[in-house]
C-alpha cells in the first residue's frame, strides 16, 4: 500500500503505523493537492524507516533536472507523473542506477495501452492514474476520480512489470478495484483525508477493507499487500 501526498513527518508516522510500505511525497505540480517543498521532502524521507519506500513525485521531464531534484530530496524511488521521453529515461537510469523508476500512465483511452507497452521496458513499475496531461493546466494526479478499470486491466495484462492502481480509490470500491484490475499494489491520497490532512480513521477503514478484499480473493494482489514497494520478485524498490 502506497499512501501519497504525505505532507509532514507526523503524516508519515501515521501511514507507516497503519501498514503503508511506501509513501508518496509531492513536489511542485501544475495542479493538485499535497505539494510540499523539496526541503520538506528531504526531511521526511530521511526519517522514514527502512524498508518503507519513499517516492518523489516529480513533474520534471528532463533527466538532468530530475537528477538535480533527487540530489536534494534523496528518496528511494522516482515517480514520474508526466510523460518522459525514452532517451531521458535511459539517461536517468544511467545517472541514478540505484533509484527505482515508476512511470505514471494517465488512463485516457486505448492510447494509454500503447503508451504503457512502450515505456514498460525502461522503468521498474507503472502507476495507473486518472489525470489528464493534455489540459491547458495539466492534471498529473490527486484528482480523486476513478478511471476506466477495463483499460487498466488490459495494461496490467500487457506488461511484465508491477502495476500500481490509483485514482478515486475508497473503502467502498477497493474490493471491486482489486477484483477487476488485480494490480500489484494500490496508491491512495484524496479519500483518506479530511480538510487536506491524513485522517487516521479513514485510513484504518480503507486498510481494513483492502485486507478483507485481498484475503477473500486468490489474486496476485494478496502476495503484494506487505510488499507494495517491491518489483514482483520479492525484492524491494
């Protein structure tokens, strides 16, 4: 389970105590919730105990600028929320060989399937979300909207790397999400918050619903419930 939009060390503690195995830290974005300064990201990342993974959500698209940002933030994973050109991905891999790369695919239609297939060989995992990078003001996450899970399932079956599912997940729909998509892991933000702050009660309710759903289904998700930051072979990202 990856809990995103972590804004303070206290929220990080709440998420880890609830069972999160990855935390998302949101840097500058054109829109959406949870943005914090790089200095705060570095502070939180430094306090997170292993083996919990820390994801830097970056909207930068050039390898040089992403590397520059990562040098300040020092997270264990880079979550690329906008399209990054394959040559930039290769350069990023060469510059940061010890840092895992997760590419976000905003599920808009059949074209998203082709995008996922093309980028999968260059990254460690995909994250399927409900943004829209084609808008004048890009939506790159944190929309609270559900996208087409049928398309997500096609992507999940089309690639050989782990697939995380995000976008509008709640305690009420998580069972259906797991059953229909069978993702490697889940990513959530909006619906476990109250007035923008991480809500312990809502998070506990969501975690309980997820565990009940996973244990009632013989799905690949169950094997990943305690290792959401892994790579599908029992190794950690």
